[in-house]
C-alpha cells in the first residue's frame, strides 16, 4: 500500500507543530519537525564555535549530521545525542534564519527529510514541505494566524518551558516579524503557499479544531480516491 504524506507549512507560531503532532498521534503517523533540523544545525554551529560567516564549514556540517526523531516525533537526536531542549534556546531563534537561507544546507536537509519520509506514513511540518520536500504529498496544508496571536503563542510556550533567558512579548513579536521577513524573502525555497495547498487561518481556532479539519480533508480525499 502507498504511504501517506501530509505536508503542513506556514509561518512561525501558526500552530504547525501542535497540530501536526496531534494528527500524527491520532493517525499513528510519524511526525517530522523540519524546523527542528534547521535549529539542530544552528545549535551545532554555535557549539562548535563556528562563525555564521563560515558558510563552507556550515554546509559541510549539515551534510554530516545524522538526524533522528523519537517515535512520536517530539525528541530530536543529532548524531545520536538528544538535543531537544538545546535547539529551543532563544539564541537559536536569532540565528536560525541565517543557516536556513544557505541553499546547500537546504539541499542537504531536504535530502535527509525525504529519506526520513520514505517508506512510512508521515506528517511533516516546515516552510517548504508542500513546495519542495514532498511536492507529491497526498494533502498539503498552509496554516496562517495574525502576528499578535502568533507572538502570544510563542511567548506562552517559552514561559511554560521556563527558558532561562527570559524574553518579553514584544521581543518575541519582533523576532517573529523579522523571521517572517527573512523566511519569505530568501532566494532558496522561500515560505510560500503551494498552489494545491488548503489554507487554514488558525487565529480563532484551537489546535484540536484545526486537526479535526485536516483529518476531515484527508478522509474526504480517501473517499474521493475510493470512488474513482
Ligand atoms: O518552525 P521553526 O520556528 O522551528 O523553524 C526554525 C527556522 O527554520 C525558521 O526560521 C525557518 C526555518 N525553516 C525552514 O527554512 N524550512 C523548513 N522546512 C523549516 C524551518
């Protein structure tokens, strides 16, 4: 039987990871958080004391990292080391767009993502999943939400995690605006909605509402295929 792939794209804080996790759990699919992979490269760049100008070294590094996720997709392993907490540090938020705009890094990570999605049912979230990583995904979703709502969600998330570097709501909001700008204006695989993606504005919806909508879309698709 053919494997199913659900691609979920959208800007930071649109609710992608919560929704993707919930769908993966309900359907028994693997959740793959591609943002965590770009964060992982950024974390290792900092840990190895590389400068963000050392493009060649960063590209080389991205090629050699072995990425793995726990079964439920919530833990990430870089070269077999659990780095789930480390990649959420606010320093990573500031630098990750620099790493994510290097085309060769993207190529390396896209290959790793396609390999992770081969031979199993997946829900993958990111910025370029429907457009580049899984262009033939069975279902493509593009999530959006207002900047204020997205900033509030990220702020609450950071507070809950009791991150040691406390940031203000305004700093989170500015970081989101800047990342939106960098993610959507970069030359390599910018954040754009795939032509065949369903757009869902999540501003006034709970993550469970959104997950229900996506599962309904998938079920409708399956009915359509059976009727053909
Ligand atoms: O979803 P996130 O905030 O964890 O993503 C971290 C960064 O990685 C974000 O600034 C955009 C980038 N990213 C990307 O360029 N392509 C992806 N498929 C996923 C994330």
